[in-house]
């Protein structure tokens, strides 16, 4: 009988012990003497335990397990979102301190030219720019924080590989046009992630579920203390069980379903040897991202015609941070926002905020240039002032 891939779940002991114990329960004989590259979520300029970046103590737990297993060099690398400098993100996230504590190198993936990789049988991305340092290590370990994601359902170990894409290449994945008639479900981005998964997957995944993010992730949701970790050599198995620990069904996550179909891997937890067998006893119920912007913001009217998810992310983040300051800009009691190239043809009310170069039109709208613009640019375009809220623009 074919053996099931092993997936380890630990819970209840905090980010360090959960991550360390989960990884230590895998057979790590294969990492002895090997150079290991750890890819956490360190893509945003925010502090620890916000549910946005990987918890630094989960990183510490992973490093200790790898060391105890006899790993050679261990390095930590990232290519953050556009506008964030890698080493600053490592400092702010607390991961630079952990790297210093254990003598591990920090790698700015964007500091050297990328490697262009062809993707055979691609659905939407036929060739892509991958950060070159990925290929200098023997073992790639994905260390995501468990988050809901407004475009991709969740972001776990497989989606975390998008942070191995060079600089603006990440944005390109969000700017692929929606297929005609596609809903807010972001099928094109899902297909792009599954394309990447055909050429780049982690050798080991450890999911940090100590403090995750529910709702409007990857950065605009609410933190949730769920206190678990998941570890596996099987990239999909880790994510399938990660979803279960978030109270979600991986089969409803489009990019995971696509990876399962294209790789011929199972997407139900029963197909994996999950240890302990009663792992669900420790799960948390993450609130799913809303499927419609009007559910989260009933007094916002969004005109979205042929936009890409980069502009939609910007709008969601803008609303989360600044909506309460917009009362004097309401039209008939509503805030009207337009994104996407198709809105040029619409008859929009006076005072509509047209976000992104695609949405530029003559008339009486507030136009916010950029591709995509950042949330503070929207605020400045509307109010003519710089915002007081001194938060970084993350999208
Ligand atoms: S302006 Fe926005 S919708 Fe248009 S291409 Fe740029 S990111 Fe996409």
C-alpha cells in the first residue's frame, strides 16, 4: 500500500516551540550538511505578532531544529512587496535580530539579477523572473504565517513562493487581466500561482499559525491568535492541513485546487498521514475574506471593470485606513470608487474617485495616478493633504 505523506501539527506552546517541535518530528536526515534557505513572510514593514509577517520566534524554532539535525549554512531570504526594502523589513519584523542571534545570513533576493525560467504548459505565465539566490541552496524551506487572502483565499507555503519572484515580477502576477466574465474570485492570479508551482515548490514547509490573519488579508485583516504550527515535506499536504487548522477547506481555495489537479496530488486531509490524528481539536476558525466589497463596506460603491488585483488591494487598504476620514467626500451618502480600464466607458457620478492609470478619464472625478497607486496617494489626491496616519503603505 502506498504510504501517505506525513504532515505534523503542533499547538499550544507558542511560536518557537510549536515550529521547532513540528519540524523536529520530520525525518531531517536529508538536511545534514546541506545549505538551507529559509523563506519566511517578511514582505511588509511591520513589527512582530501582527499576523502579517512570520513570527520571528517561529523562525528561531526552525533554525534550532535545522541546527540540531546537522544542517550546514542556514540563510534567510525574501523579496518583499514593491516599495519595501528587504533588510528594513527583516529589521522591523524582528527576524534580523533572530538571524544575528543564530549567525545566519540575511539575503535580499532583489540585490542580484534574476534568473528567467520558462514554465512549460503554462496557463497564464509562460516565463518568469525568479530570484537567483534560490538556486544557490540545497534545500528551500517555506515558512509562511497563516493568513486569509482577499484574492487567493489563503496564503500559505505554496503562495509564499511568490516572494521568490524578482521585484516587480510579483506585481505582474496581479496585473494579468481577468478572463472575460470572471467574478471577484481572481482566477487569473490563481492560475499564475499554480504556474509558478510547476517550477518552484519548497522542499520543506513549516506554517507558523501562532498569530495569523483572518478576514481581509494579506495585510488588511484582523490578527488571530491560533497558536499552531504545521510541518511537512509535502508542499500541498502542508497547505491542506494548514487550511484545516484555520477552519477552512483547501478544496475551496482555487490555487491549491489547481496545484492538486496539475500535480496529481490529493487535496483532502484524509489522504495525508496527519500527526496527531486528532489535530482538528486544536484548530481555529479564521473568518474568510468577504467575497464582495459591499459586504465589508456597505456605504462604498465600487465600479470595478477589468481591473487587476493590485488596484483592488490598494482600494481595500485605503478603505481600511482612511474611510472614516472621507465623510465630506460622500456622494448621496456613499463613497464612489472606480478601478480598471473598463470604467472609462461608464457614466460615473461627479466626485467618483478614479484609482489607477487605467481609470483615467476626463470629467469631474478625483483621479489618482499610479499602477497601482499606494493608499496614501488616494488620500492625498482627494484631500490635497498628507495623511496624519504614519503607517507604511502595504498592499
Ligand atoms: S492601473 Fe491598476 S488596474 Fe490598471 S494595470 Fe495598473 S494596477 Fe492594473
